């Protein structure tokens, strides 16, 4: 009678193999998980930078073309600014002098852009209101004027003192889930001053 040669794994060998496989699987999963988290963080950071850059470019373009138009003076607080500028052939309006307003709504976490004609601003009509950027945690403005050779920064601006500020520092704040504090993007915009009276 021939003896059968049974070849197989013992229970101990199976337990060791399963343990080693589990350790390797956990290590691989952890590596992938860390890589995916890093990729998501980089993607989120890139998206935030793009949105902030786009918003700051828009605001900068508008502020650089601000003019002194007495019925719609340059006015600003720490989270809202309004000023006049000349526009040519906008989507809704023909060319003329318009009032531009940027205002932050903390509840909606959005920065709004408002475009009004002179008549709409006098009659306190809404004009065209659109969201410039959303998902922000803050919007801050500071206004500068020259006193001799010294630049002085203020938190608000009333046009009865000086018509148009020398410059405006615009800061956008985005929440950061990973770092725990807001990410700030800012730009200082210099404004070429000019005067434009009603009826000119």
C-alpha cells in the first residue's frame, strides 16, 4: 500500500501569511490615503488661489479706472467700497458713467459686484448684482492717501476729505480646513486720480 504525501499549510503558517498580508495591505492603503489627501489639499489650494487671483484682478481693474464724479463719490468701509467709472458698451447698458460697488455678505460668505447707472443709484434701484466669488470667510479693505511723502492707511473712506484715495489694499480670506486658520490673499492697487464733474 502506497503512503499518500499530503502537502499543504498548517494553521500556524496560514495565520502568519494572513498577518503579513494584512500588514502589507495596511501599509499600501496608508500610502495611497496620504497621497490622495495630499493631492486633494493641493487641488483645493490651487482652486482657491485661482479664484482669489481672478477676483483680485477684477477688483484691481475696476479700481484703477475709478473717477471722481461728484454725484457718486468714492466711499468705502472695511468690507464695502463704491465708486464711479466710465464704461463703454456693457451687456445691459450703453456707455456712460456707472457706480460700481463691491460688498461682502458674511452670512452668504460671498463677495458681490453691483453695477448701477447714475439714475439707478439716485433712485436706489439695485442695478445688476452678481457674485464675484463665494465661499470666502472675509473681505477687508484699507485706503491710502499721501500726506507729503508719507502714505497713511485708513479703515474707511469718506470722499468729503479727499476725492479718490491714492491706493486701496484688498484682502480676501478663504477658510482652510487643514491649517485651521484663514488663508489671506491681498493686493495693493494704486489709483491714478482724476476729476470728473457732473455735466462734463
